[in-house]
C-alpha cells in the first residue's frame, strides 16, 4: 500500500509513477491448524 501526497495533481501523478511495489504470491491456508503452524507467514 502506498499513499502519495502532493500540492498539485501533476506532482501527485509524477510521484505515483515512481512508486514500485514488490510482492510474493503465497498459497492460501484453508485450515486453521495449517495457518497456525510454525513457519507460516
């Protein structure tokens, strides 16, 4: 999640273009025991 605050719309758009997000796709845990296991993100 990112938030850009700027004085003008143009500055805000320029700043938003500079936002870079990295993410990792994780598998879903559908069982409570699996979600609570050691090492689970």
